[in-house]
């Protein structure tokens, strides 16, 4: 009588079985061993970690958020802000914004598409979520529109434009992405 370690018998059994028998043996074992439990725990926590990383990635790259000091107080003025936004919409003006790492160019157009040359333009520039980079900016008037020259880091930015023209004040918030410039060869 010969004795074996059992490893060759298991290997021989696995190779001699048909594929359906092998699948049945792996997924319906006669006994539940520590290796099976390790697989169950690994799949469980692997699923949880994968879902958490996916949700964290989507949260960080989609909604940029909105910061207000007190959401309850802001909610009390919601209807007023909605009416102001509708009044701005009725003015029908448009702001074409072009931005780079070197600054911002804005062209203001009225409802009929004519340039608002008499309007004085200023604004608040910053990131949509962070307040630490917020700054007031003033635009210089040029033939190609209003220009603000300053350094902008690549990424998502937001400018709240205020165009004053006599008794009419136009306010518009525009979000834009500054792409990194490629180094010249």
C-alpha cells in the first residue's frame, strides 16, 4: 500500500473531472474551508471598497457644490433671487467669455446682438467650491471686448460679471475651464 500526500490526488481529481464537475466542486464544495471564507470576505470587502471609491470619484468630479454661510437664511431669500434671475433673463443680454492661463476676455452683447460698449464691467473671480482664491477684478475695455490680464491656474473657475450701464445693472455668473498651456518646443 502506498501513501500519498494528497496533493497529487487533488490535482489528479481536478484534471480528470469534466468542466461541469470542476465548477460544481469549486462552487458547491463538500466542506467549507478557511480558503472559502477568505474568498467570501475578500469579495465582500472588495465590493464595498470598489463602490466607495466609485462614489467618491463621482462626487469629486461632478457636482462642484455651492457655498453659503447659512443655508436656512439663504432659503428665505430664494424667491427674491429667482425673481432677480428672471429679470436678468428678460434683459436678454449675453456674455461671451474666453479664458486662458493669461487672463479673461469678455464680450458683452445686448438682446439684439450689439456690443454693450457703454457698460462698465467688473466681477468676482474664484473657484466654484473654494473661497480662498476669490478676488475682485476690473476689466479694461479694448477693441476685442473687455479684458482682464492675470494668472489663472488650470481648472474650473467661475466669474460673476456685473455690467453697469446707467441705471441698468446686469449680473451674470459664468463657469469656465482653464486648460493648461502646452510648453513651446
